[in-house]
C-alpha cells in the first residue's frame, strides 16, 4: 500500500518535472544542487540534492553536522545539515563559461559544538565578496523582526541569490573564511545553475538604459556580479521556484512592500481565468503566471488618480541597484497606444515620463515587455539601510491618456557589485533588542498582543512553584521547541503540562503567539485545552490540561505499553477526526492545523483523543471565498500534502491528507479510509465530516461483529455532535464506502 503510494508520488514528481522542461527553450548546462554535510542523493520531493564532498577542495578542518534544534517549520533539505569549520574551506565547481545563478542556503542554528551566535564569516566567489563578516544569527534575528514574525520559515533560515559570470577556463570557486579566531563558517545548501547569457547582463550590442537622476546610460557588464534583492509578483501570490521554468526563481508576493495609503488601490486580477493568451519571448524571462495578475488603480475612472501606487524596498546604502519592471497589457479597455500612460518614479526621481506598455509591445496585447532602470543609493554617514521607493501615477489629462491608470505585473531588484572592490556585501544589521524587563509580577516582555480574558496569565513564580524550579525529574517530553514538564498548579491540586519554549531568541515566538491566539478561542472535547501562558522574564511558557496517557505514537511504536485494541484505536481515530472536523467546520473560521501527526494526538486518562500543537495553524479560506491560502510550505515531512507542497495551496484538505497518514500508522484495517484521504487531488479527498462518519460506521461494524462485545460507554462519544442512528447508517455507509473504492470529485 505504502509502497504503491510512494512510487506513484515519485512518478508524479517526475512527470511534473519533465512536463515543465518540455515547454522551455532553455536548458541549463550546469545544474548543481548541493545539500552540504550530506553524502549521496536525497530528494525534497521536488528536486534531487547531492552531497557536498566531491566539490570540497579539501575536507580538512571541516565537519558535517545536523542542527541540534530541528524545527518542524523549516524544509529538512537542505536546511537540517551543514558543513562547518573554524578555518577556511573551499568548494570548486567545474562549470561551463558564462553567467550562473549562485544560491546559498543557511540555517543559523546550534550545531554540536558550534553555538548559533558564534558564526561569523566571509564568503567569496572567484573575485567577488558576497558576504563579509556575516553574523548569521544576527541577520536571521533582524530578518525575523522585519517580517514581524509573520513567517516562521523566513525567521529561521537565510536565502541569498547571486549572479556571477564565469570566464573561459575558470571554475566557480566558493571560499568560506571565518571572521576571527573564535568564530566559524557554515553553509547548508548551494545551488549553481547556468542561465541564458543575456538574461540580466546587458548584451554588447545594446546601449544600456536610464540611470535615474543622471543623463548617462547604464549597462550591467559581465565584470560585475549581481545580488537578487527582491523579486515580486505584483498583485498576485508567490510563484514558487518549481513553477518557474528551468531557472527556479522565487517570485514573492508583494504584501510586505506595497504601501496601502488608501483603500483605492486595486489589485485587479488581469486574467483571473488564466484563459488569455500571453506571449513571453524568450520564455525564460519570467513565468507566464506573473502576467496574469497586476497591481493597478483601476481603469474605470472612479478612483483617485492623483495618488501614487507606492512600494518601498529596504536596501544597503552605497550601491547601484537595477530595477527590472515586467508588464503585459491584458485589460479589455486598453487597445491602443495612448490608452494608458503613466509616470514611473524611482527614489523620488522621474524614471519614465510616459510609460506606455502597448507602445513598448508594438500594439500587441498579451505580449510581455520589460524595462530596466538603474539607481545609485549613495553612502550617507553611518546609515546602513535605505528605503528605496518606487512610485507610479497616471497622466490626468485626457489629451495625453485615454484612461488614467498605472499598473505593474512584476519587479526584480538587483544590487550591483562595486567596480573597484568587487564587493556585494553590506554591513551586519544592528542587534535587535525588543525586550523589556520588569521582573517581579507577571509581565508581557515581548509585548505580543495576547488575550488575557479567555485564558490565564501565569507569573514565572507560579510556574517555578509548579515545577520545583524546572526540576528535570518533571520532564515528560521534549522537542525542537524545548521541554514539556508535568507540574501542579493551584497549591498542587491540578496537574498540568507545562511547555517551556527555548529561551532568548526570536525562534518559536510566532508559533507561541499563534498557539495562544488559536487555542484561547477554541474549546472542544477533542482539542487540547490551553489553561494559560507565562511571558515573564524572557520565558515563553504554555500551560495545558495534563494528558495522562501521552501521545498516540507512544502507544503504537517501540513501547512496553500493552497494544491498543482495535476498538480503542477506532475510538481514538474518531475523536481526533472530530477535533479536526471542528477546526474545519465548527469554529468561526476554517482552521487548518497543518501538522497533523501521531505525536500531536494526545490521550487523557480515559483514552479520549485530543488534537494538540496549533503552532503552525492557519486560518483558512472562509465560507464566502473558497479560495486558498498561499504560504511557505510548512509541516512535518511525510505528513505533508503533496498538493500543498507543489502548488503551495493550503486548504482544509491538507489536514485530511495528514490525517490519512495517521490512519495508516499500523491501522491496517482502516487503510481504505486512509487511501481516500491520500488522494493526490484535494478535491477527491473526503471532508473531515465524511471521515468521522466513515470511522463511526467502521466502529459500528466492528461492534456488531465482535461476539464478546463489551458495552461501549457513551461518555467516549460526545453526542452533541453529529451522531447518526444505526438505521440511517447502513445507506450512508454504503455510499461512503463506495466512494472510498471509487472516489469521485464532489
Ligand atoms: C545520484 O544520482 C545520480 C543521477 O541519477 C546517479 O548518477 C548517481 O550514481 C547517484 N549517486 C548515488 C550515490 O546514489
Ligand atoms: C581557497 O581558494 C582560494 C582561492 O582560490 C585560495 O587562495 C585558498 O588557498 C583556498 N583555501 C583552501 C583552504 O584551500
Ligand atoms: C553576532 O552578533 C551577536 C549580537 O550582536 C553577538 O552577540 C555575537 O557575538 C556576534 N557573533 C560573532 C561571532 O561576532
Ligand atoms: C465603473 O464602476 C462602476 C461601479 O463598479 C460601474 O457601475 C460602472 O459600470 C463602471 N464603468 C465603466 C465604464 O466600466
Ligand atoms: C507621486 O510620487 C512622486 C515621486 O515621489 C511625487 O513627485 C508626486 O508628487 C507624487 N504624486 C502624488 C499625487 O502624490
Ligand atoms: C523604512 O521604512 C520603515 C517603514 O516605514 C521604517 O520602519 C524604517 O525605519 C525605514 N528605514 C529607514 C532606513 O529609513
Ligand atoms: C506595547 O505596544 C503598545 C502598542 O504598540 C504600546 O502602546 C505599549 O506601550 C507597549 N507596552 C510595553 C510594555 O512596551
Ligand atoms: C493556595 O493556598 C493559599 C494558602 O493556603 C490560599 O490562600 C489560596 O487561596 C490557595 N489557592 C488556590 C487556588 O487554591
């Protein structure tokens, strides 16, 4: 069963890979996808990664280690292992001459005998300095502060993309040098990929493009290196690397950069149905998907034309930046040159005084065009960062334009290396110091906005009393986040589970807040109840009902516990399914758990199953728009919905998938229900309600078949929920099981 599933999954990925390659005009000559610190081949479900040993000039002085904190919200490959060293080390890649994408993946974490905060190093590639005295933990923490902890993956890992040109006869050499004797260098993943020669370097037969604020033309010479600062899909969602033919670029959504000055700025989908014909020539310039959405002000004429569409991008001072604008005219009202003309300002300077996309495309609608502009951001005293602004606004006069509107489909921003020094590296950010102290009574150091009415706020003194000052004899579990203690609150009268998140860093903070916000609003028999939290003195602590029988996994594998009876298993499954059903359809919003697995299903003294660990949950699409939530892929590998993984589309069916995996874990008889949960397409999976009904039916069957039947105690089931009579059951059951055998879209 499982084997068939894995095989078809592999085949599916293979086909996906193959079909995207078929469409492309460009085939990268060199593709290296290196998971550092590993040996042999591995796969993240999308791409094959190989070990790094054969590319290391010498392994002397280097070690490969796994991060001691394996956060479940980061991608295991390439981030879980690293190559580390306290002395210089080199990688050498045999590549063809020409420009290459060079992508670096870092996970600043603690590694055995390498402390997170001691990483500081310089990275060079041939003559270029990419990173200088790079304090990785400091960057990760600053990035987390910038992202306002909105994205757990972004707060923990660092990704950098460069473009370097390799001359004839050269190899691509990557040198890592620790900054000082007490520091070390590390790297988790490296990608080297050839790209078309004229993609970002200005072809020799072209004269260059506007450098704003000057009268000179600018061109990107092959003697410079580029760093991708931003690459956005304007008005649309992220386009993940696997959707970008052959070049695997990541097109982020623009949310963090677009300034919503008023409510009048539209993000009208240019081509909502995806039916319009779009020509991108050559096709590797950008994925077609980029042009199906746009940010604009509305051609209708009802909006305030005199406001600007505004974006702001933080960049390092002292460098020249190249901005590439992507456009494609699809609007049914715009059919001729002059129909839609607008201004483009970069850094408050006029870059284009009569942008006219149909003019650039020679009056062809649906033909993608792009324009480059350069801008110098000078050094300014000790200032490290600068907010680079982009503004667009339309002509107002009906003489100069038919419709008053400006629009944008996509944007790329590159930093260009300094001419003399070949440097691309910026300074380290200032340390992030958000913490406030007050130490005796309960405070909220992190100033998170946390509910205090729905759940109890504990002081650290109370928590210490409950756990005898975190005595290790009280530890009942541990994970990447820290330890779980059994404690007694209220003068020792009430047993509780106390989850103490690892101290100090920003890591885990967003999961902490998310869990509190989710759980304090949700009360259900089959969800673990949050009693309260403690946010004192840099601690992040969660207090839950104590679950006497631990997690489901411990009763399934390698355990001395007596094995669960079939009926017990079924009841546990029904309980967990009900908890999930409540999340999907019982609460105010659809809540998608995103990390359903056997360790997250807990059992109380009476074997009642409760779903736990809401740190990764997301509020899903509401009833009105059954759209989908797009987000960085999170969750535990193996339990992850392939549809979610491929399309980055999160729906409540993603939980159904993970639940299906839970059903398989040694529940042989429920395999069929499991199989339907694991249908490749979310639409073919049953809803959580169907799953509850199917399981209940299975339980009924089991009960009638069971000769030495013991009484089923009603209290195991909460009757207030959808409970079907045994008569109505038969018909329903037949329908549901026929659906399992032959799933049809609903
Ligand atoms: C890794 O995969 C490549 C391509 O399929 C193959 O040539 C190579 O032998 C594999 N290496 C190992 C160690 O399995
Ligand atoms: C790494 O490469 C650089 C540049 O080729 C070279 O100068 C240096 O000696 C190499 N270092 C090691 C440790 O091999
Ligand atoms: C990195 O920055 C942090 C915060 O300023 C500092 O504590 C740490 O010592 C730095 N690490 C190195 C190796 O310089
Ligand atoms: C402009 O928008 C309004 C309100 O949405 C609509 O009623 C009207 O028909 C639109 N006009 C044109 C010319 O599209
Ligand atoms: C739009 O931005 C430009 C550049 O900053 C500025 O000169 C212009 O006044 C702005 N227009 C409006 C209406 O805000
Ligand atoms: C850039 O803008 C953001 C948001 O408006 C602000 O918080 C930040 O301080 C600005 N940075 C600089 C260097 O001006
Ligand atoms: C928490 O943040 C709010 C609003 O951002 C601010 O008014 C308040 O002073 C902050 N409280 C503390 C303790 O820093
Ligand atoms: C705990 O004991 C103290 C002293 O005996 C008493 O004042 C307090 O009310 C008790 N608290 C609870 C929650 O029972």
